[in-house]
């Protein structure tokens, strides 16, 4: 009797989240039953993934919609760990899964990556909201406006689940922190750094003082990169072993958080690090000017994003056995090593 492996397609293999999830799939107890395919744009990284890690690689970008569709059609499980806002790419993946369902007759599994940015407001650092979302509260999740960040893609995925050709799940990480570790990162294949906190660090290094949006009173949740990668695997294992008790569709939103912080706390931790490293003489953050928001974040709107509220509780993930280990205290402790790493990159001309 021939043994058929489970075909898995993963996007974002060279990224922070995707690399961390792929790292765990390669070390999974059932790894010898997986047939993993990825799409990467860099031919050198493609060679490493194929030769050192035994992964099937298609060289291409997420603008190659025909490649995305084909890879999805040939996968029973898709981990979409790349750009949460790329609707054409998400729709190409859904089209492939629809074709698979029609051709093969199985019910493909999609684990998509969104983010708690979908919950944000326009606080500009002025206040902490009292609104806290639970991923077990379906009515609350449905009430998120269609104009919210990431929501257009999330809604397309919900529609696909409702049509019955895919079993869809959405993981929504919050502020992810920590320098990712593992063989893929050691090999230079995957990016070990987050995006959100490094933006604030790079701004602080340039202005030689920590910056903050407004008074920094707004609150966000946080989650360590290793914990959020574990959430993907906990969810995947639950889908495989206990599908009837693993929510999908509107009952398939899974927040990634294990504590929360104010934006001021992050900026102050950056300021403390700058003083300890002799870069600044004052740890107290000063408010960004509008000109600085444009300079450091690309636009005024994206600058205000670092003053939004986004409060939630990862009740659904915990209900299926997710046990995050790192806390907000760990997040604050991770900032100085991140400052040192980014400063070193800049000195080497890499950041």
C-alpha cells in the first residue's frame, strides 16, 4: 500500500512569521508525512530551502497569481503567512482551493494570517479604550467594520468558508516581538526581526531620543514570535486531531496575545536602552511631530497607527490548548537586544 503524504503550501517562508511556522513544521512529530511547498522570489534562498531543508520551492512573487493558484490547488493545507492586506493573492489562493475541492472532493484547510490591527481606533495615543474583543464572541467579531485594516481579506475568507469549499481559520497576531531563532534563520533564509517595534527603534536611533505618538496612553496586546508560531501548530494539530471541536469560519478567529502594553512603555524601554548604550542622555520619550510621522513611518496616517488601541483576549486559542510562555515583561526586556541588533545592522549598512 503506497503512503500518500499531506501536501502543504506555505507563503512567507522567508519572512518573520512564515519562517517561524515553517521551522516548526520541519520539526513537527509528523514531519515525515508532510510534503511542503513554498514560493520565494530569491533563487539563492530557493536553492538552500531545497537542498538543506527538503522543501519544494517555486521561484516567484505573490504577484504571480497563477503560481499561487496552482500551488494552493495542489495543497490540502495552506498556511498563508505573508501580506495580510494582499487581496489579489488571497483570492488566487482561494481560487486554487475551490478548484481542488471541485476536482479532488476533499475539504482543504486554510490558516490565514491577519492581525489585531483590525481592531484599531484613532486614539493618537491620547487614551486607553475600554473595549476588549474576545475571539469567542462571534457577534463582536462580526461587528468589526469592513473598512478596518485587513478586513477586506478577512471577509473574502469568511465568504469562502460559508460557501463550503474550504475550512478557513484566521490567526490575528498582535505586536510580535523577539528575535526569531532556528535553522532557517541561521541559514539566512528567513528574516529574524519584527516590524512594529523596530520602526520605533529606527526612529529613536535617528533622532537620538525615543519618540512616542501623543502621550502614548493607548494599549496594544503583545506576543512573542515563538509563542505565535506555536499557535499556528496548536491550531493545525487541533484541526487534524479534533476537527469537530476546532472552530472555523466566524468561529475560526484566533487572536495571538499574552498580555498588553501601552505605547509609552515601549518608547520608554527604547529610551532606557538608548541611555544605557550612550546614544541619548534622556530616557523620557518625546512626542513625534507630524513631520516626523511622515519621515519615519511613510505617512501621517501610518504614524498615527503607533498610537492606536487594539485590545483583545486570545480565548479561543487557549481553549484548544495554546499555552503562550512569554509575557509583556519579556517584551519590554527584549527591546534593548533589538536596539543593539538594529544599531549593528545600520553600522554594517544593512538597515
